[in-house]
C-alpha cells in the first residue's frame, strides 16, 4: 500500500497553528490578573481556596479581635467595599474598605487585605473606611440556597426577609 505523507506546506501550517495556540494559551495564563489570582490562591489555606472557588470570596480571622471577615472578589461581584465583618451565622455586620497603594490587580489587593487582617488587624481597620452593609448588593452576590437579609421594602421601611435564589 501507499503511504500518503502530508505535503511540506501542510506540516508548516500545522506547526504554525500549534505555535499560535501555545502562544495564546501562555499569554492568557500570564496576564497581570491571572498572575495575581495565582499568587492569591498560593497563599490561601485549603478551606479558603475552596470557599474562593465555590463562592468567589473567602473568610479570614482577625489577629487582634478574633472576628471573622469575608473578602469578596470585587471584579466579579461588583461589591464595593469588598470586606465584610460577619457574625456567627454568616451575615454581614459591617463593611470595610482599605486598599494598598498603587495600581494592583484584584488578586494582589485581596492578598494584601488578607495579610493585613491576619497579621495587623487593628492598624488595617484604623485606616479603613467603615460602611453599613448594603443588603441589596449582598443578596445578589451570595450563592446560598436561602439567607436572612434586611431588605428595603417599597414603602422605605427596612425589615427582615428570607431570600431564596
């Protein structure tokens, strides 16, 4: 039988396509954003990494007070501020906002916030802006089956409600 070999031009085209794909994949995996998220993931504990993968946030314990804080990925949730002090059942009690100086990507910002709260909570909160949590924003960012939130009713009255997503 005859063995048919691809022509030289077909081999060249195939190699060029493979090199282009390799370059695109390399470039995609090495953007500033991808490197920042990779560094963040390297610093997260296994539990925090699972939380981040499942819900796009993770929790840290403040070194001075022992309070729990939830750090959200602002780029995907649009929540600003992205740090929430949470109570025993996981509800937001207070929102905080502090950022490192410079133009940093989201992964680097969240890592700086994590390290600050875990190693120097008192000073981090001293420079942070403090906000009442925004239930209307939080409701849309949680992927919980049901959660109790304070929601604004049409009459302008605040009341407790159960939200199912």
